[in-house]
C-alpha cells in the first residue's frame, strides 16, 4: 500500500478496531480478518470510512468466553493465530489455547503489517534473512512456517518499524491469547497518543549484516558466555569499537527454536531503544550450526568500565554521586515507560561511557534477557527468576528456588526499583549491600526460603536525604515503593 502514511495508519487502524470492538461485544469472532475483507466506502482515502466485510464465515460464541472447539479451523493462512494453527496440528488434549475473539486481534496485527508493507506477513526462521512464506504456489500451508508461528516467531517486517509500531503490533501478536490486548484497550494505547511523525517504517530497507572483527577477550562466565571487544565496519570503511557478547544456544530441537524466537521478539524492542542512559544495541545474530550454535549480540562499548568497579575505587563526590543516581534512574524510567523490566539492575550492569568520571555518562546494560510486560500494568506475567542475590527485591527473593505463584505476579517494574536502591548503597559503600537475617550457604549464595527479605542495612554515615531515597526503594511491599518518575521528584535531586 504505497499510499499509506503514518497519520492514515492511525486513522484506519482505529476504524478497524472500532469495528472489531463492536463485533466482539456481540460475542462474534470474524476468523478471517485480512486486507481483502476490509472495504473503503469511497475512493477518497482521506475521507473514506473503513468497513469490515465478509461476515459469512463469522462464529457466534455462546458466551463472552469461547469454549474449546467452539470456533472451527478456518481463515487465511498468513493471518491465522497460533491457537488456530493448533487446531490444525494438535489433538484436543495437546492444545494450549482456545480460539476466541483474541484470534481476530492476532489477525489485526498482521493486517497492520500489510498496511505498511503492502504484502501479507512473512515470518523469520531461525537464521536472519531466511523468511518463511506461509503458503506455497499451490496455496497449501507450509508446515515449517506454521510450526514457527506456534513456536513464537514474529513477522520479519517488524525489524523495519519504529518502537511505537513494534510495541503496538507485538501487543496483538502475543503467543498466549490471554496476554493480547482487547480491541477497546488497543484503541486507548499510546500508539494513538504519539505524534504520527514518530511512526516510521521502511518497506524498502534491506537488512544487512555489517562485518565485524573480534579483537580483545574481556571476560567469560560459567555458562559459556564470552565477551570480546571488536570493531564494526560502518560507512566509508570507518571502524567503530563495539562489545560482542557470545552466548551458547540450547541443544538442537524445540528448546533451541523457542529460545531463538523469544530472543528475536525481545530484540525487536531492544534494538530500537534510544536513550542517553541505556547501552545501545546494534544487532542480534544467530548461528544455528550443529557444532557451535550461538547468539552474538553486538552493542555499544562503554570504555569506562562498570559502576561497581568505579565505586570500589573511589566514592563519587556529592555532586557526582547525585548526578549518577539521577542518570541511572532516568534510564530505568525510560525502560519502564516501554514496559521493560530489567530484573538484574546492579553496579556490574551499569557502565561508564568513558574513563573520565567527571564527564562520563552512566548507561544501563545487559538488556538481552529483559522481560517485556504483556499489558500496561506494574506487575508481570510469566516472569522468571533473574537477578543477583544482594540486589534481589523481596518478591524476587521469594522466587529464589520457590517459584511461588503469588510472588511471581508481584514481580514487575517495582522489582527494578528495589535493585536501584541497592545500587545507590553500592555506590556509597563501594560494595554490595548486606542483610542481617539471611543464611548464606557454603558456596556463598542465599539459601532459598530460610527467611523473609527485609530492608538492607544502611551505613551509619549515609546522609539523611540519601537514606530517604533508599528507603523509598526498598519497601517490602512493592505497591508501597515509589516508581521511577516519583523518585526523580525526591528532595535528593532538587538541586540537580
């Protein structure tokens, strides 16, 4: 659709959503929402009204919630939801989700991509630039592509879209239909509140693998992760210093596929983050070889090292201490604005842009295992354990080896706030915060479930205004913690 503009995209998608909202309020599932089934009532694209058509194949649900097998397999392959494909592939006992009104939301997300690209969606395979058509020349489904969608693949065109579009479409393309937004909620999303000029895409843009070279080995981990300094060849053969993080992939099979698809979904957001206090990510690359399958993450190189190392070396002066605290918090506020939970905020994951302490900028890194909230709320869904013991929030600490369902649903944005309070203490003391009521194993790790996490100990020489800031972060009940925006209004930052 060459005539599509960003303002028209907002207008037309809102009209379609209003139509879907009406149908779903009547407990009607369209099951075949595509560009061919949405009609314009006149030739004037700026004044026309869009109408959802082809209602002959609708399903009238018996109630507000669909029952198993109430909606039969059908629709256009390129726009089908994972739960609809499951009806094609799996027996009734194997199906994870029920087909209902959220099936139309998936199709709507695909329709958004069609409006921008002019073609039906294509899906990424395991290796970049290997796109999967949903149907061959005979119109029969390609099993590989359908299984990729069930496994969590997303349309490859999203790599060419701005962050606001990525967020909006991914809210429609959640694998679990319970996590997808309803039509009415999508109409109230920030996609319709941003300036249309912020909505960008390029259907002609070609994905490129810019060559890079590894140079110096920096560090590694027990899990096989290796970090190198390297050089990226950019325009006019100019070279840029970067960090290359290499992570081994799971063994061959379904586990690896799901890992890669989940990583690519996160990467769609990570690669478009643009904030002075967030490490910039350049690319995610996957090698699916049988011998050494791995994921290579290319990111900005911050030459000043970690905040943990800088704090051990010397406590920042009062002005610099306040400045650094504010910069970290601004980065967290930006992540939370985009519904991203870091889950491992600590001094070792915060970097100095240069070795010059007085002029450097602090940046939050280690973003390649973030959690993206499925809905606009403060608590997460399906949030797994992640973090480093001294920086774990009370609710994440409760998950340490226990995975209690109540605590799992308390993990969210405020989890990062607790960790931020611990980072403030780390900057002041030059070491990780301590707790008085926790039993440590011989291996130096927390013993799960031995005690309830309480506030970390505050050093005697901590100024009152910093103590107030930290205590606002480390409330045991996450609902009582201030969020990042509220913390930035604390008296501690008044003079900055």
